[in-house]
């Protein structure tokens, strides 16, 4: 577990942030520019020292009041917005530099493993000035991992990249997420990145932590601004049950039901992340018949808030008992009133599109007829 608390003045800015996060998976520090995300990361790295600081990482105290472990004694890797590779070294030599920092210590993360996960073997002999932005960041991540960190810090690693480069590197970050056991703290102000990568979300505002917890829960929390975004969505992790090669459909088990998603997303038993936009979830009293929509599941209405003058944002949980995964729906206020919907009712959630948020072969492929 990561237990962090930092308070103090940074010039005119006041930081007073505290949170706990799991000691595994990806925890995203999310919020608008200037809210203190990078300041928290620098405090965790020991690059910024505040008098009121407390940090425990998987049982090890890195800071407790006046007791302060300096940066060079903290087993962490740090990936910045800019790759900051050594220009006089090749890709292979940049990677080897990370290993040299911990020569003689146990190698929990192997060189070949990192190279394979990041797909950088073909770049070995290139000078760094001949790499694309996405390639440079992959090498920077590899160098950080080969320093054998117990914690990986990533400070908006995609913010300097164009959309094509971001799309290039995101699947590699997902592979790291799936393969590595070390915790990652990931700073971003891009909700699409957070939805795709994070397990846990720390929502920050004006130097403080407004909320922290599983990302699926915070995305559907009516007391937080995320549910009121122009294009809110739910994220659900599903386990592959079977693949139908004839129709190129994969059946996944999710908390509260089963979903069909386009493409071969195997192998069976693997976990895939799904993104379901609220605008693609319609509600009905009965199961649909004679329709091209493949996914229609019972769900319990937990609550609803008016969005603007004509829309309702409806919070649901899959399953007739409401014990399944959180889900959001955007419907017109007219439809809400016409169907006489209310919290506590069981409805049929019709999912017009289920997009894969994963590095598999059918990423972001909707499952429905384009003209239902």
C-alpha cells in the first residue's frame, strides 16, 4: 500500500494532499493543470521536501516528519513529460545505463522482458535523435524500469506527444500494466488516458485530494464532477469466456452479466477493459426484441441528476439486484418522465456500443449495427 500525506507552502501555492492507494496496479493523479499533481509526485520522489510529510511505500517509510530518505535512496523510477534520453548514447546504451545504477542488486525486472514488453529491440542501435516521440518515451520507460524500482512515477508521459504518437504508445503502457507487479503513480489531466490505464483514481483540486478510490466508482459518483462531464462513461473489466470465430465476437463476463464485443479478444480467461459511454446506453422497461443491439442487461437505477435543461444522467448498477458493475446512461428528460423512471427500479440497459479499452486486435470497436 502507498500511504502519502504532504502539506506546506510551495511559493504562493498551498499543498495539503493525503491519500492511500494499493501497492500494485496503476493509480492516476487526475485533475486540471495547476491543481498540484506534479507537486505530489515530486514530494513522493523526494525532489520536493515539505516539513509536514508522510510517505510509506509497501511497508517502507520514505518520509515521516523530519525523517527523510533522500531521492537517491528511494527505489523508484521517474518518467517525465520529455524523455530526457542521453543524446550521445544509443538506445541500447540508454537502457544499459538504467541497469548500471543497480549493479550487484537483485534483478526483479529483466532486460529481455522490458525490451519485449515495450517492443524496442529493433531500435537498439539507433541514435536517440532518430526516434519518434513515442519511441523516445518507450525507451525512457524501459530505462526507468531497468533501474529495478519498487515504485514507478510517470508525470504526464504522453502530454508532449501528438495523437498518433499517443495511440502508438498506449498499448505498450497497457502491456506493462498487465505484466508488471510494481505500483505505478500516473499523473494526467486527460480523462481518456485515465479511463484506459488506471485502476485507482486520486482526484485533485486546488492542492487537495477531493476523492480517491477505484476508478469505476469515482466515474459514477454523483458528488464528483466526472459524472457531469460532456461525455461521461463507465469502465468495466471483463473476463473472456469464449470466442465465436464465425461471427468474430467475444463473450466476456462482467460483474452483473455478460457482454458481446467485436473481435477475437482471447485467450479465454484473460481480462479486458471496456469503456461504455453514457450516451450509448438507453433504458427500457422490457428486454428488446427484433433489434440489432446485442447487449441488453438488467440494471438497477441508483439515482439520477438533471444535466442541463433536457437531459438526465442516470446512475445504474448491473444486475437486477444492483450488485454488479457501475454504469451510466444519458437520456432525455422527456424519456425519463414518459417511462416514469425512478431510483430503485429495475430496467433493461441497452448498450448500443461497447468499446474495448485494451491493446487487443479490436481496440475501440463498437458492437452494434451502425444503424440500429
